[in-house]
């Protein structure tokens, strides 16, 4: 499992649309599996789950993203999973790291 965390500034709806578009453009096998949202007081929380096929691992990987928003502050928290086809030990994590790297690049390019 690989993880990523970044605090950014911007409009949550704008960032969400940007993120979804950029991720879908990064891989033709990418699918959004789930999107959940809730609001607690004035804090919005969105959980996104994406999957894509990993050619290096020969399997599908998941990317779980949590967005926590208050005002114009957005925390992006993400973790990947599923990058190994071994039974006892996880040894092939290239696909997970690559998937997370794509997300990190998309977030870093965001101009809120």
C-alpha cells in the first residue's frame, strides 16, 4: 500500500471535477467505483474509490481518495491497494506506486 497527503486551497466542486477528469484521462481502464459524501457541521467529506488495470502486476488496483473541506481548504488523503498477486508476501507494488504518482501529479498541478 502506498499513501499520499496534501493540503491545497480551492473550490471543492471545481477540484472534484478537475480531479475526476484528469484521472480518467490518465488511464483508459480507469473506473470510478464509488463516491460517498457527508457534511459534519461546516466540514464536507468526500470519499472516492477508483480502479484501474495494472499491466505490470496483471491485476486491478484501487485508489481510495478522501477529500476533507472547510471553506477553501481541502485536505487530500489517498491510499492505493491491490498491487500484488502473491499469496503470502506483497512484492509487486510498482502499479500502486505509479497510480499514486499519477494522483500526486494531478493534485500538484491544480491551480485553485
